[in-house]
C-alpha cells in the first residue's frame, strides 16, 4: 500500500514530538483522552435531537486497554468516529484548532518546554509510541477505516471492520531505553495516576480493567483440622472494570476543593493558553436562574485579539452537556478577553442555537456574569495593583473601546476600570483617584493628548497647570480622547483638553485685564494674521503659555491628535482642524516682534512666520515646507 506523506509543518512538529524531553511525554494520554471525550460530546449532542443514535447517555464511555506482552496501549471511545476523509484531514495535518498556538510558538522558536503546556493533540502520542493504529467508524456509516503510521515517514489507510461507531487508538510503545521506561505507561498504577492528574474531570467514565484482590472464601473440608495455615485468610486477585476518573467537571466542584494547579491545568487544556491566567472567577448562582461559571482573565492577549478574527464567547453547557462552543451572548464586547465555561441546568437541552439568542435565562446569566467580571476587576484594581496594571497593559484598550462604544451605553461597566498616566504622580491612576486628589479650587479633569507622554508633558499648558499644582492626564492612545467626549463628566467634574480648551484658570478680573490688553495690542494680532494669511484661522493672546512664546491650538473640540488619527483611519474623508495661533504677550520674542513692527516691518513679518513655524513644530504638526523654514532661520541669523 502506498504511503501518504504528512504535510510539511506536521512533519516538523512530529520531529519535535519524537525528540521531546521526557518530562513532557506523559501528557500524550491526556490528549488522546480529551479527543475521545470530544468525539463522544459530538455524538451525545447529535443524540439529543436524533432518536436514531440509539445509545443512552450513560452508555458513553472511554476504555483503556493495556497489553503488556504486545506492548500496546489502546484508548477506545464510542463517539462520533471519523470517515476516511476525516482521518486524512485530521490526522494528517497539524494546523488544527488546539495545535495552532503551538505551531505559532514553534515558529517563534520558543523553548521546547512549550510541549508540556500546549494542547498538542493527537501527534503527542508519537512521544511514546513507535507506531500508532487508529481504527474508526463514523456514526451513520457502514465502513470502518484503519490508519497506521510509524511517525515521520507517513501513514497508510485501508478499509477494515468495526462493530459500533467510535474510534480505537492503538499505540505500540517504543522500546525502553536507559533514560525512559516507556513500558511504565502500561502499568496500571501509572495510568491511574495520569488519568487522575490530567483527565479527572472528563465527563464520561474512563474505564480500565484493574487488578483487585479479595479474600478466598474458606471452604473447609469436612473433618479437616484447623491448621496454622488456615488461620490467616488467603487472597486471590481478579480483574474488574473500574472507572478511573471522578467525572465531576471542575466547575461543578466546590471552590475550596480545587487547587490552583487544577484550575491552571484546566485553563491551559481548554483554552490553549500556556500563560497562567491572571484571575480565576469560580462562581455559583442560585435564584431565578441557577448556574455555575468558571471564568478566567488571561495574562496575555491572544495574537488575534485586536482583530476581527477574534471570537469572543464562553462555552455553554446545559447540565454537563456542551451545547455551544462559543456563546457570544454570554459575554459583553467590553469584556471579550474573558474565557470560560458556564453550565446551567435551567437551559433546555434541545434548545436550538438560534433560539438561545432570545432566551430570557441566558440574558439573566449574561448580566450576572458581566457584574461578576466587573467586580473582580475592580477588586484587582483596588487590592492588587500590580496585577491590574499588567492586565490593563494588555486589555486596557478594550475597556476604553468599551467605554466609548454605542455612544457610551456600557460606560458604567467600564469607566471606573480605566487607568491613565498622571503627569504629577508619574504613574497610572484611575479617574476616581485623579478626582479625589484634586486640590481645592481645581474644577476640571485636565488631559493632554499627544504622541508620547514625554511630548505631552512639555506642552506649555501642562507647565502652567503644573505650577498651580494641578495634575494632567497624559493621553497617548488613539481611543483616549473619545473617552472624555463620551463621558462628558466623571464624578461631576467635566473634562478639559488642555491643548484645545480654555483651562478656566482666570478670574473674572484677570479675564477683563486680558481683554483690555488684547484690545491695546490689537494691532499686533492683526499684523500677524495678515502676514500668515490662510496658515491660521485666528491669532490671539493666551495667558496659559507659561515660559513659551507661542502655541498652536485647534479650533473647536477636535484635537490635532484626533485629526491625525482620522487621517490615518480614513484618508479620504478626513477633515482638517482649524489652527489658532496663541501668543504670549509677556514673552521676549513676542515683544521683539512688536518692536520690529515699527522699526523694520519686513523683519517683523519674518518673525511672525518663524513663530508660526515654532508653534507647528511644538504641536507635532508637520511643516508643509521645511525648506522655507530653514531658509528663514538662516536669513534671520545673517
Ligand atoms: P485537536 O483535538 O486540538 O483538534 P488533534 O490533533 O488532537 O487536534 O486532533 C485532530 C482532530 O482529529 C480532532 O479535531 C478530531 O476531529 C479528530 N480526532 C482525533 N481523535 C479523535 C477521536 N477519538 N474520535 C473522533 N475524531 C478524532
């Protein structure tokens, strides 16, 4: 029979597996058992709606058979089985669900240590087996198929016979070496402990024939004397099928009986994330709708998290039967990073997936889950700042999106969870912390948008506020500015964009004085405006410039950062924000300009243009003609 070749990447993985270090090898059993369990899940789900399946729920089982002489270990299930095509597709390729993360880590050349941590699937059996035979019959088909492979050089498939639907995975263990006794995996004790360790929660019984012993019943021969020998009871050993796993899914167990390690192993296996979760929420609700939820806040974002490909959702079980792999309706978009399972006996088993969407119970569960996640994050923010900041670094952007999405419909869930960088404190603070630290007299929440914290910190307005002892939040992400626009106020304080809005620092008296001064120096403003023409919308004085001579301020509510963002996001429809040139009347440079107006009007025009360039540079606005700028500087230096 002609050998079929594995796909290229599968081959590489296979090589890795075959040569993996021994500590990881034992996970092969977990992988094979969880495949068996998945296969039963599929048939069990079919059975819910299809009477023809003809298997009672309690007949589903996984059987492990040891053959010490033949050196084979067999895992059999009575699940859905595979067709010939499915065998080729599933067992000949590695780029399948669980293995994907592994493949990616492999491409990044991460340590081989990852083997123990991933759901690496069927292939892991080659860590212990020199040859694997898979015999499978798909539910509803008449023909069974036999797939055989010795590892790297490919596989064969041929027709065979098998009684019911399901799959047998027959592993011929490698010969023992000095370092590794593969035959250990044929030992009853070893298998029992591996099942307990990794697969205890599998919901179908994992059965194996085990050796037991019992006292031999005394069959006293008539007339025989009681001898010494007969006094101590005799034992005989016998074989009996035993269920090795407790079958209680981890979320059904009592929180206090589950160890952190068990939670972590479960998380890793189920969600293929080898990073420890940051938080684990295990909750049980009774009431209008009863349910159990086991939720995880990951420590890292999946590679596709901020893309359209990422699917949010929780696994949904109804009385222990998985009815949906990814139930989106259980998880709001702003908490889409959460992974986990929900199990409720109040959901009808035969509910169609479409019907679920409008299901009242589901809505109640979803609301409850949203609250749980929010309060968990809040408690982390308040009590475990270090972890929270780690979390925020990864998923903070999602919470900001959540705050602004749907015109702020979800702001209550998100706004208290936001962190921004505080200029004054030099660290991240929540909005609440910012407001609570506001000194007397400060009325607004000040924020400065900019490309980097360093740049924003240098804004003249920030300097001015700093002198007054007022803190400024430094915004650096595109989405940041939408937050104040959506919230309008926080704890009754309004937001103020320092680079585009009035800082509100002047008293009525000061305002009047400023107006008067502007009136007196009106000639200067007119001169500069006329000189600059269309380059600016308006020229005015500002009291907020501190030690700086000029500043470019956007007209209206939109900042220059927002303008840039819009241009990137949608170049065709982007609008330009009007530029307003603000002058500091007390600054030497501005005074020099005023003096030049009468002494040397040509020079005064050059000064006006130079100040305009400076303002643009400081606002991080690109100069339309950098050459004109350098020529001007050189001209003035001569
Ligand atoms: P994963 O389980 O992560 O998808 P595997 O390499 O373990 O990756 O398995 C690949 C596929 O082979 C499975 O998704 C499943 O479709 C199929 N498969 C494996 N074992 C069985 C089984 N015992 N019964 C039915 N299908 C199976």
